[in-house]
C-alpha cells in the first residue's frame, strides 16, 4: 500500500504543468497596486507612470494607482517605498537622481543598493547638445575647438544642480579637455531664454523642449549623449561617434520594489512591464513625451544603477559639486 501511494503521488506531480511563477504569485495583484512617482503631476515622468499603469492594469486585471510624492530630488518618494511592506503593492517608478543622490548627499534615509529590488528600466530621456543656430560651430569638434580658443571656455545652461544635464555637461567639459562653467537655472525655460539670446553657449536637454526652436531655425542640434543614436531624432550623431566616447548621460526611469519582495513577484512584474513596453501603441505614446522605451531584466537594471552610481560619483567629486 505505501508503494502504491508513492507511485500515485509521483504520477500526480508529473501531471502538474510547469509555470514560471508560483500560484500565489500568479494571483498577485489581488488588490490595487500603488505606483509611486517621485515627481509632480503633469510632467513626463508622471505621464510615463500613468501610461505604464494603465497598460499593467489592462494586462493584470487590477488597478495600478499613481501616487505623486514629489520633492527633495526624488528622495521623498524613494524613502517612502524603501520603508513600504515588501508585498508587491507599492512600486517606485524611480528616476536618475536615485543613483546620483548617494554621492551628492552624505546622509540618505535609505540605501539604494540594499533597500530596493530593481525590476526593469522603463525609459530614458536622451540629452541633446543644443546650441544657438547663429553660433559659429556646427559640429562637436568645432564646438570643442571654440571652447579651447576662448579664455573662459564653454558655458552650459542646466535645469538644476546635480541633475542629469548638469552632470553630463561636467562630464563633457572634462572629456573635451576644455574650461567651462555650468550655470544653474530653475528649469529648462530660463536656460533656453539665455541660449536663444546668445548669452550661453549650449544646453543638454530633451528634444521635445527644443524641437519648436529647432524647426524655427533658431537652435541647432550638435549631437546626443546616448550610447547609440535615438529614434527620437536619428539624424543627431552620438557624442561618442563625434569624438567623445566617454560622454554618455541621460535621464532615466525604472521600476523598483522594496527589498525582500518575493522574487516571483519581481519576475512577474518584470514580465508584464516588458510586455507593456513592447506594445507599439505604448511605445508611440512614450516617444511623444520625448522618451525612449527600454525594458530588460532585473539583473540588467541592477547593474545599470550600480554603474550609474559609480560614474556620477566620480564626476561629482571631480567637479566638487555640492547639493543645493
């Protein structure tokens, strides 16, 4: 009798179909999920979060509610999610400052590496090197040569200290071997006013902001600080291919869960979010925001965050950047 029972048990186990996730993970989410945005409503980060939430809700049959917790350079939202229950019902739509903050702020209320479980990179915001169309330089090489020919070097406009445009400009100045200064403004608009008036030499910014001025013939694109050319504006060469291979920088977004969230939930959210981002309709809506869709694995996103943290820590130290 014991032998028969063992045979029956073995037969029943082999009859169970293999699934990627445990049954309890497949039943997740059983109630609404909160997607925490580290920025205020109406911006590209918030809109991307809402687009992704709508798609995930349609795919998973449960609401994904966006909650805006803006302020302190994304640290408010980051801390909130780091301290949330690791049950899959609180998800951070993290932004680039989470990788910059570790070097910029001596005391953070969370540990970026230990307190979060990366899920995937959702999108990047490519940074384009934009200059006044009446400036004498038409290529990156001419721009760098101009900077080396003037006593004070190049002047960049930045939307804020410690931002991705600020740090990428600092990286460019050092890679180019030219003097220069990055002037901080309160957002992109005042930087564009100065650039259009010819009072600064360049900005590094999203193409969506600059495009009306480019189309009007008032601004010129010299390149993009991506690893590869972007479909958002494919005619722009990368700074890499134009002679500065180390200059790569952009804004970015990605999903992160509190540390200790079950791996099966991390994998399922990764699978569903990748599927959402591969939808051509979703891609079109994201690109309309001036963003470039990404995707990928949890391990790949974790490695990316670690590389970003190390890279920008070096730039922050070299440029002696202090938090505002």
